[in-house]
C-alpha cells in the first residue's frame, strides 16, 4: 500500500511538472479566438483589440473567427467541444448566462462544458427614447406605460442581450407592460427608434451618443449603479427611483472545460494585463466599455451570479426568445 501511495505521489508531481512546463511554453501555435457576432460589432472590435495585443506579446497569430447566430450558441458550442488545450477560446456575452433557462436542447452544458477565463469589459446600457414620446424621465416613462399598458414598444440589439434582459427586469420591477421588438444588432434598432417605429431602446452608448447629442434621441437613464463616463449628466435607474437596479452587458473569455490550470491561469493573466494597458483602455472606452480583467476565480463567481440573476428572471416571467 505504501509503495502504491509513493507511486501515485510521484505521478502527481510529474503531471504537475509537465503542466507547468507546458504553460511556460504555451502557446506554440496559433490560437483560435471565436466571436459570436458579425465583424464590426462592438464585441468583435473589443476582441480584435485584445487579440492583437496578445499576438504581439506571445509572438503567435491569434485568429479571430466570427461565428454569429443561434442566440450566440454556435460559437459557444464550438468552444465547448474544442480540445481542452487552450488553443481555442471565445468571447461570450450575457446571453451565455441566460440561454440554459430559455433555450431547449442546448448542444452543450454551460456549467460543465465551459470554463470562465477572464472578464474583459463591462458595457453599461443606456435607455434612450424617441423625442416624440410624452415623457422626460424614467418616472414619467413608467407612469405612461401604466396609463397605456401594451401600447408602447421597446427594441433591443437582439434576443437575450443585456438590452432585452434589462428592460424585462424593469418591466417586472416597475409592474409595466411594454412590447419587445428584437433586432439583429443595434444599428437597425436605432434607425427604427429615430423613425418612431419603436419608442424605447436599451443599448451600449457608442451607437446612440451621436443621436443624443444631435437631439434625435433622448437619454433617459443608464442601467449600471454608477453613471456612465460618456453620459455624466444622465441619471442611473437607481437615481431615477428604481432601487437595486444594476445591469451591464459583459464580454468575457471562455475556454473548454478541463484546460490545464497553468495554461488557464496564463491566458487569464494575459487578458487581464492587456485590458488594463492605458492605450487599450482608451480604445475600449471609445466603445463604451469599462475594462475589468478578472481572474479565473473572480470571473467564475461572476458568471454564476449572472446565471442566478437572469435565470430567476426567466423563470418568473416565462421568458422565451421572441
């Protein structure tokens, strides 16, 4: 028995040494970086900023591979089923946390097949309104929705995005009825909002800021607990009378489950380093994104909290993709 214990101990030490050596050499070949949206979207831009810096630091090509569709499940499935060696990673967003509760027959298990690596950024949302709506702040919007239940529409950049989820949370919290109109991206939603086809939209700031400044749209409130740096004069939902309201779209890097811990830690540390570089932080801020750069443990805890938040909301209102 003692001999067997010694053998096992030797094997464990050898495996640990091998993993450490592998991490020191990693990466030895190009890394595939999956993105669940089309080229040009904010998620794609943020990923390419990080991928370029990663490639420069490691002397390897980081191949950005856009795989949009399926409420972001196509890219998620690809990373979930990739070899667990660190050479396939993906930028995933808020829908990753809610998809298990609203989509049937997912081809992967979110909790068991994916490994959180690091949160790159958080993107606070801003609720904008067509100027023709007879309201000037969030309290008046809520009062109008209660006076005319079901007569108002809101758009979102897509099903189960933070814009969709945040508005559904507002509807539940405030007890109002506003109809959801999902779009394929923020641009067509903004176009219809300006035209008056929809009355409200929650989205990231970059796409709406020029129209707010030009008076084509009115900024009502921001979704995060703190005011958005790009909209210092716009109150938060909490300041507008909706207590404990704090949501943001998040972009995080994931890998397949069972990537060796030293490789995982190296990926996480490099991503965290990159998003905090002054020149990168400046570029991210231009996209309305706040750099985060969390550890594996921090991001794993955050993803679980997001699954609890949005999973409970989905159950309460019977949320399904429209």
